[in-house]
């Protein structure tokens, strides 16, 4: 691996870089393999549009992997958009295929017989694999962790040498400490845990809610769409709740320097701003449900 | 008794705290409204003879409670921004309030996930 050539083989930095490179390559290979498998299916059950599009996906993914591998910072945003697009395509294809199996909405049968194959998603299981693989790829290049650390280091960005007590963060202590007691720092840790657990619970609730909504669309379309919308809102709410977890946990793990507290408050603020939007949508969906019930008598 | 007037936060950090307080002030009533609407919808369903509406009431209650806790968090964050020299207490109170709100959302999430799972099985 290239990390070995440039860094001291026994240092924690070297180990971290090797882990980062391994994770990045694994995620990239999984994404690439998922496209190969789906395109091969398009070749076996011959669909020219699916085959062409699948081949383009393979080439596009190869291009982005190579670009990212140079460490270029400007490659990350387009690659993230590309991965997001691939996830959306896989999700649409899988939804249409599953709709045919479970009979959620008969109006989508016609398009469901054509579109998944044309999008190069002829198999629901492989489609789920593609969505998961690109999800991992997207996570590895956008979220702070070994893979992104490796890419940033390779691109020549100034990154802190990581260790168990100083993970790779851009927050540097200012020297001004807010002297919190052990009990008080424990409360910050408690908040981090509550955010994390609530995030996972809301994501699960959103996932099931969206499935139930999808099922209801066939029998009661308006209520079904409302339930689907609520499910999606809960799912996004769960994802957003996870964003400040690491920063809030830093207060316990790295100390009570105001830089860490300020960073935690910034991340909480950013989360709350998104919460406002989601709560607004949730309330609007509630109003929609109320109107539907009143109109229907 | 002398009051401490020094602050440990930089002007940028104070702006961040102010933004957090403002965000919480907007988010809290919306969660409260979303929760109350769920309770009302459950009530309407029950009134129409659909006893399944009962299930929406605890969920609405939890959402509304999360809204109330966020409202308390908004006040705590405002104190954290405005009152100098007592940052520790107000910071911990802000964390506590947000923690309470998200614990309510955690229970809400588990409850909704359970209901969704049962719906899928039926």
C-alpha cells in the first residue's frame, strides 16, 4: 500500500493511514463490484439500455475512484454527488421491483416493468447491495474517519496526527478551559449517548414508517403518502441527530477546553437548524392529516 | 456578594450560542405543534370509531414533551449567552434540556418503530 512507502512503518500515523487506505479501497471496490454485477445481469437478461448505462456507471465510478486516489480535495464533492446519484438510482430500482412483489401501488406496475432494467437495476438483492456499497463509499469520503483522513493526508492537507486520545479533528484547543466537574462532563457524555440512541431509534422508526406508508398507498393513497412522508422525515431526523455526537463526546474524551465546547455547541446549533425545517414538515404533514380527516367527514 | 463578569467564550462562540438559542426557540413550538396535532388526530380517529387512534396519543405526547424540553433548552442557551460568569451551570442545563428532549425522541422512535414493525407483520 502506498502509505507504507512514505511514512515510518512503526508510527501510529502509519497504522492509521494503512487502515484508512484499506477502508477506502474496500468501499471503492464494493461499489465497483456492485455495478459490475448489475451490468452483468443486464447482459445475461439482455437489456441494451441497462447494459449501456451500467457500463457508463462502471466507467464513471472508476474515474472518481482514480481521481479521489490522487488525494485531490476538489474530487470529493463531485464523487459524493456521484455516489448519491448511484444510491438514488439503486433505491428507485429496488422500490419499483419490490412494489411489483408486494403490490404497494398498482399505478407503478407499468413503469416498474421497464425502468429498473433500464436503470441497470434488474435485481432487487443486487440493487440493495449497490445502495449499501455506495452508502459505505459515500460515508468513507465525507465523514471524518480513517478513510477521509488518508485522502486528506495524501492530498497534502494539514491533518493532526491521530491517537486514541486525539482523533483526527480540525478542532485545536485554545488553552481556555471551562473547569467542569466529572459529573458535569458526564452530562455531556450522556447527551452524546442520547443523541446517538435517538438517532438510531428514529432511523428505524422512519424506515418502518416509510415501508408502512408505501404499503398504504395502494389502499388509501393520500394517507399512504402522508405516512411515507412522515417516515422519510423521521429517517432524516435520525441521521441529523447523529451529526453532533462525536463533537459532544469530545468534551468528555478530550477535555473541557472552550474550543471543544464551542465546537459541540456549533454542531448542536447546526443540528437544531435542520430540526426546525423537519419539525415544520412534520407539523405540515399533521395539518395535512387533519384536513384529510375533516374533509372525508 | 461580588458577581463574576468575565466570560470564557470568544465573540464567535457567543454568536454560535445565540444561534443555538434562536434555533431551539423555533424548533420547540414546532415539535409541540406536531405532537399536539398527533394527539388531535388520534382523538378524531377515536371519535370516528377507529380505536387505533389511541396509539397516536402517546406518540403525540412524547413529541410535545420533546418540544417542551427544547423550549427549556432555548432559555438555558439564552442564559448561557447572556449571563456572564455562570457559564458552567447554564452549559450543563442546556445539555440537560437537549438530553431530555432527545430521550423523549428516543422513546418516541422506539415506540414508532415497534408500531411500524407490527403493521408490517399484519
